[in-house]
């Protein structure tokens, strides 16, 4: 069964009416009571565990009776929820529709190659001083390791259609090899736990190399800036619909993300 043309028109009108009512209620509530709001926040699981403990305590100091409805999902699901107006804010990569969505850049998120320490011991060509990965073997030094050194070792891959899965694949292609896949994981946290067990290698957001979050027995190599479109870096943004009414609670939460997120990423 599908809607007729008239039915589709009525359905769109009903959605817009409901959305207008929500906006009206929010505005009226903002006038009556500046202390209590419901905020629907979407964020990927690997960022929520690091960013939210730094930001939410400060938010609740200002708005102790407000409620945050949290959705922890991968990028493609969060974007769909935002477009269907199931979310107010999203912390993720920018929305491509800059006409209808506001993208506030919070940080530049680089990727690191997480490698078990025991793998390093099995590769005598990798110096203990090595800290960086390069795609170009001719650039190898004591501190810079060609990614091709790891080509024969097992890797963890991320499930499609995650943004990080496609990004990782393009980086491996730039290095000129197809990783030996040990397992496909739907969550980067799971893959990193398995790296810590010495079972394989994975490309992960650099935020996981922060003190307090880095896995025991894992070496984290930063990737040398690539000549092709900086594949190893992506913008992390706070995204919301430009039509969204920014009540006092939303404004405060946005300000906290803008203030604190760059500091957290700089600590890497």
C-alpha cells in the first residue's frame, strides 16, 4: 500500500503541523520556565564515552531538571534521525546540506593505527622510536614507518556503511594493499579491545589514544598527512536544523560543546 498524491500532501502537512506545535510549545515553555527542557542528542558511541562525561556535568549544573534523550549510533543512522526530526543535535561529521543544516566545526579528528605491542616485537625493522605511519616507503626513517610493513598481519575491519569503514578502506588502498581481515566489527570499541588482546590491527579515531582511554599493550601510530585529500582527517561538527528553535538549554549545551570539545581533542 502506498499513499496517493493527495495523501502524501496531507501527511507532509500533518508532520509540519506537529513540528510547528513542538516549536510553539518550546517557545512558550522558554518564556514560562528557563530551567527545564528535553534535548534529543545524537552522537557516535566512541565519542560519547569521552566527550559527554566532560560536558554533561557542566550542563546539569545550569539545568538540573532538564532531560537529555541520548541516541548513540553510527553516522548514517544519526543523519537519518536528524533528517526525520527525531534529533535536535548531532555530534558527527558535517551534514552535506549546508542550506538547511548548521555545521559548527568542533575539532579535526585524525586517525591512528592501533597495533599490538607484540606485533612490533615481531617486526625488527620497526624502531622503538617510530611514531608515524607513511604511505610512501621512500619516506621511512627511525620515527616514520611505511604502512606496508603491516600488510601481512591481521586487521580488524569495520562494517559498512559506517563512515570510518569507507575511510579506512581508502587509506589501505592508498598504501597499495588489501588488509588480511581477521574480523569485521560493527563497533570500533570492540575492535580496539581485541587489538589490546593482541589479535589484530585497526585504524581508529585518535581520541582513543588519549591517556586514560588508550589500551594496554597497544602502540598508536599517527598517519603522515596524505597527499590525496587528507584521508586521515575529518571534521567533527555539531549539527542541527537551521529551522530549530534554540531555547536556553540548547544554547547552553551547544556553547559547552563548542568550548570543551576542542580542548579535549587538543589533549591528544
